[in-house]
C-alpha cells in the first residue's frame, strides 16, 4: 500500500538506532574515563532505548492506519506518538533519580543523572531522524563534560572548602 512507503523502512530504523548507540557511547566515555557510574554501556542503552521508543512513536500511526484515507486523521487526532516521547523524559528522569545520593554534606551523582537524561534526549533526536542535531549535541555535551572537569569550577568558586587548615 502506498501509505506504508511513507513509513520508515528497516534500514532507516537500524541507522537511527546505530547512530544513537554510537552517540551514547561518546557521551558515556567521559563518565567511564573518570570512573563514574553510568559510563559507556549505560549511556549507550539509554540513548538506544530512547531511539527505539522514538521510532515506535513515529511509526505507530502507520501501523494502526487501516487505509491511506484514515492515516491523516489518525496523525491529526492522536498524540500517542508524542506521548511516547514525553514518557521517555519522565521514565529517564526516574532512572536518573535513582543515581542521585544525598548525604548531610554533599550530593553525589547529580551530574551523572543529568548525563543520563541528556543522553536520552540525544537518543530521541537520533530516533526521530534529527541526526545532525544529535551528533552536534553529543559532541558539545561530551566536550563540556571533559572541559569543565579540567577547569574544576567548584575549586574556583569555593577555594576554602578544598584547603585544610
């Protein structure tokens, strides 16, 4: 049927998934190199899972349409594919919350949780086909993680906290 030709084919889906996995690995590399949680494997799975859910969301209207005539109506009146993407944000937010540990003096894992959340966004970008934006986002995020670790912002803001008297 003609309207199924508008749907993503297997090679497009596979490419989007592969790109998401590669970009997730890139973002997770910094976490891995500094010995933090949620390194390469976790970031790959978060980005890949987000891409898969995004692909499901944008493919679903084509799968439930009975004919080309009702496809436009299904897309116009059913935000289900957008709800899939919205739920990626919520689900990964819960995943990130499990990474954060608060003690009386410090909060641990906040950056790692933010990286997991951002990696999901990058995977979603790849999944919906915004590959160039996904690539540039992954490069910028990875670069920021690496550069800000080298700068040690907390030492510059609170130098007395890190010196012992």
